[in-house]
C-alpha cells in the first residue's frame, strides 16, 4: 500500500471520528443527564481533539512523491 493511500485512510478515519464525535456531543447535550452527560461529553471532545491532531499531521506532512 502506498504512502498516499495510507494517508487517505487515516484522514477518512479522522473524518469518521469527527462525525461520531459530533453525534455524541449532540446526544450528551440533548438526551442525557448527570454522570452520563459529562462522561459522553468528555469522550466526544477527546475524540474531536484526536481527530484534529490526525488531520493536522496528514495535511502538514505534505504531498507524497510516489
């Protein structure tokens, strides 16, 4: 598998993680209360941060020469 294809899969996974994070944030804000609300919100924001870091590295590692 080429380097460009691997970067594409990482970026796609990060976008999926961002989508799942947004859905979890909406769930925690509008449907849950108490301990579960805070737990899901923290988990969702951690997923968003991880996805942002992955996208940052994919974008700023530059183009692939293969």
